[in-house]
């Protein structure tokens, strides 16, 4: 039945109603006289009318229209409180039976009516006491109208407080929102009761004439109900709409904020996969029928008390309360995705449906609708991007967090700063395993933010990649690298430098023109530059990417496939790509000593690359046992902390001069003295296997 406060409130109202009745019925005005024919007729009509109540959608207990109000109020005016209460209580029993209300609710409704009728009776009795016997009829009508106002205020207030205690939310909106429609319908019934009482005084034959205005009131209620339904429900699926969702989230958040316990609820956002293909192939009519089928499955698979809403298009939202842990929300999402797995058959054609669900939790991920919705949206796209189907919100996946937005803005300023704005390029040596020779370096971006300090490179790329600033960043890094290669040339240091590029840079051939201009400007040969792409970047738009890579290959720039083994479709593209090198992802290299599966993957990649004539580079080599395993399996080049950490360009010269690697010593003998102030950490010396 709700919270303890609500139960206590119901009990207080019932006790108060009983006390008011005891006092009221003890007064001289409550004397019970014989029931005239018109009283019996109005009582019978009250029972018949409440057998067919009109109940509009909503949470309010008084939202239904009960015509018995008209008759019981007329009986109160013409007879007494006891007769009005008996008739009203009997009508409540009839309507509760028809509407399948629980017994506690019927008792509570009777108590509310008792308080309202008692208040109206007190106003009538007070008017009878104050007005002279020969007062004009208009004064009596005015007293009856005031009694109707007292009735409405008591009934409306007790109901509003009950709704507030049971469902939560701010008190004032709960009081204000339904005031106008309920005042219109209930007020019309009460005023009709005043007219009916006056007519019944003349003759019982006038009582049946009330049927016509009652039908008009019911028609008004029907129109009001339809308007409310259209405002609250999605016209296609019949689910709640966005307006209701916002209200529900706000109400639950307000209720949970008042709770002393650590209450939690979840907002789940569902987006159907490939729904546009159904609309394009079969038409919007079939698409609409598919949405209706999805809505039906969602409604059948949520928990009792949860809300499912359609936001528009193929997006749905679910509000699930009373959660004990995030796992509860994940299990609900899993049940929903499971329910969507069976095909929907329309016109004999089975249509496969699936969806991606993002989950935001209150209060961990937000305390208001706007924040929870944005974070659920981020999680949903994260789930869609990863192919997992379900994802909890994670701050690191939010490309539009305030910090990331700040980073993008500050990065743009740094790129426009002639001094670099804290941006630097570090270089990590790539070593030929068999000889110890330094055959290349990888350029790695570093940024010391003026406010945040050192920014994690992964966070920096994730912030920049979705924005236009990514292309500026790539151009800046390429310019720095090519200029550095030119500065090393007089020192007889000729190294190949690998630079990571984003998929955004490969969507057109602008990068080809930019690289060509840089090489020509600095007098650097194309074979000294290598561009690294990822499998994910390749698959984003294979045809456009392949066209750009072909032009770079024709220019003489080597292409490497980075993080090899982590994607899904490299094998079918390896023969088409103009590759010179594949780089084994560090996650496999890290685990190859302890995990036989990782070791087998590394060995398979080395064999595959060898068969295709590609150079193999292992990333993340951090200890001698890993280095030995790679050497035994035939890996050609390695990079990692076992050899050297990424370092500034001037420190690279010092490292080459001081390292004990045989190949690096031969290279150092041809170089000028290392920078005297370079500070380095000597790398471990691998022994010849």
C-alpha cells in the first residue's frame, strides 16, 4: 500500500472521519426524519449512476467521476447528514466493486466523503443559524454554494495529500496540477446537486430530469479524459510519452532524496538496431507495427511498478525503482534484450529485432532527469559501439563531459600557440630483436595542461577524435615529426618514425597532400615516415580509407596496422591493404608468459605476417622472458620499457650514446656527442639468446 507515512495518513483520516461523525450526529441538526419519496429516488439513482463511473488515467484516487456526489449532496440539503452519508457509502461500495478497488481504498474513500459531507453540513447549519427565517431564497442558495466549496476543498485536499505521500514528488505541483479539471467536473456535480435539491422540494417528478445534465457532465469528463490521455500517452504504442517520463523521474528522484536509506533507481534507454533498414525496405506502416510489437514486449517484461515510455522514433525508456545494486538494472536490461531476440512476424515475414540499452543510476550518475537522460544516452551509444548490447554509464565513455569539452577547447588554443601550449612529441625506440639495432621510433603525443597537469594520452585522443580539432592535431604532430627527422639528418641519424593517425584523417586525401608538402619542405624522404592505423579505423569506412592508403603507399610512406588482433575483420583486408608492418597489441604481449592462449595468438600473428611478407613489431615488451619468447618465435622488432621509455628527442640521442645494446652502440659511434645535460634512465641490457 506504500510507505509507512501513507498508511499512517490513511488511518488518521479514517479516525478523524469517525470522530467528526460522532460529534456531528450528536448535534440537534443531525436528527433523522422519515425518508420522502424524492430521497428514495435520489438514493436509487446514486447507486445506479455509480455502477458506471468514468475513470480517467492518472494516479489520483479522485480522478474518476462519481455521479453519486450530485445525489448525496442534494440529500444533505433536503434531509440530513446521516441520510447523505448512508447513500454515499452505499454508492462507494458499488463503485469499488465495479472498479475492483481494494477494501482499504473503499474505507478511505468513505472516510473522505464523511469529512467532506460533515464540512458541508456544518456550513449549512451555520447558515441556518445566522440567517433570519424570512431571508430571501438567494441567501439560501449562497449558503448551499459555500457548502459545496467546503465539500470540494476537504475532498480535494485529503486526496492530494494521500497522492503526495504515496507517490512522492513536490507537494505544491501535486496540489496544483489536477485542480482545474477536478474543480470543473466535481464542481458541476455539486452545483447540480443544489439545483436538484430545490427541484425535489417541489416534486419528486423533477428528480429524473437530472439524468440529462448528468450525461452532459459525463460527456465533459470523457472529453477531459481523452485530452489527458493524448497528452500523457504515445499515440502509436499506447505507452507513456516523454512528458510523463520526465514527471515520473522527477517524482521518484524527489521521493528518494527524502528517503533516509540509500535508495536507487535506474533509467534505461533502449535504441533498436537497424530499425531504419525496416522502414526503408518495407515502409513506415510495417515499421510502425514493429514498434507496437516491441512496445508490447517491453510492457510485459518490466517489473510491477516500473514505467516504460516511448521517446519517439525507435527509442524507448524504462524507469525501474527499488534497486538494491546496479546488477538489478543490468538483469532487467538482459531480460529485455532476451525478450527482443525472438523474431516478430508481420504479414508472414519474420523480422529480427535487437536493441542497445544504456543504463544511468540515481544518484551515482545524476539526480535530475536531464543528467540521467544524457548519461543513459552516452551508455547506450557505448553499448552500440562495443556491440555488447548493454552498458552502464562510465565517465570515461562520455565524450561530452565538462572536462572533455574543456580539453578540446584548450587543445585548440594549444595548437594555435607558436610555443606548442604544453604539447610535446616523445619518441620510443623500436629495436631489431636479433641485432639490438635501433631501426625506428614511434612518435607519442604528450600534453602538460596548464590547469590539469599531464593529460593521459588516451583521454586526450578520446576527447579530440570526435571533434574537428583531431585533424589539426594530426597535422601538428606530422609537422613536428618531419621537422625532427630533418634535424637528425645532419647527425647521420636516419630513423623511420611511426605516427598514429585517426580514421577522420583518412576519410579524404587531404592528408596525402599535407604529407607531400611536409616532406618536400624539410627534404625528408618518404621512407622515413610510417603511418599507423587501427583495425577499427579501417572498418569505419573501408573503401574511402583504402583509397587514401593506396595514395600514401604510392608516395612511398609505409603503412602499419596497429593493435593487430583486437579487431574483427583484419584477415579479409590484409591482402588488400598496402601494409609494410603489423604491430601485435600489447595486451597479448603482456599475457604471453602466463597465458598459453595469448602466446598462441602472438605466434599465429607472427606466422601470418611472415607468410604475407610483413614486418612484425611487438608492443609492450617489459621483461627479458617476454623478449626471449618473441625472439624464439621469430618476431623481428620490439618496443617497450625493457628497452626504453618514451622520451623527448634530445634524450633519445643521449640514450643511444649510453645504451649497451650492440646495434645501438654501432649507431652511437657515428653520432656526435650526446647532449651534455640529457637526463636518462639506462635501459636493461638484453643478452644474446
